[in-house]
């Protein structure tokens, strides 16, 4: 199986969290309702992973952003994110500099 490159990664973000990050110069939310300080890292996804993460954790969210992250200059650790399946996810053990976000995509609301 070919391993996926880690130069472009993705993160699901609430608009208010992204606005705060722009004011502070860095993004510090690990996942919905959990900060970097509490979790210890920021959850990221490979391109094929973010839709399932959205469905599982953000299906009830109306306004949701998909941050496109250029991880070329970031120290990313790819490790097991789901012990039940062994699926590996990229994690960032520190704040995400906003200049590493190359695009912000507004995702349409999921009809559940």
C-alpha cells in the first residue's frame, strides 16, 4: 500500500475558532470543543479521512470550515487515532500557524 504524502493535510474548524486564530496568529483547537492545551495536539486528516471525521463528529454543525494545511514545514506525527481500527491520523503537537493554512473552504450543511 502506498503511503499518503503529508504535505497537504486538513482540519475541520468552527468559524468562531478560525476567527480567533486569525486575531491571535495561530490556531489552537484540537477538535470540536477541545483545545490544544487539553488534548496535547491538533487533530489533522489526510484528504480521504476528513469526510468520515465530519460525519462522525460534526454532522450536526451548520457552519463548518475545512482548513487546507500546508504541512511541509510542520513537524507532523502520524499515529494511531482510532485504536479499534488501527487507522492512523496526522497530529500536530503544537499550535498551527495561520500562514500554513492555504485555503479555507465553507462546507455545506450535511442533511442527516
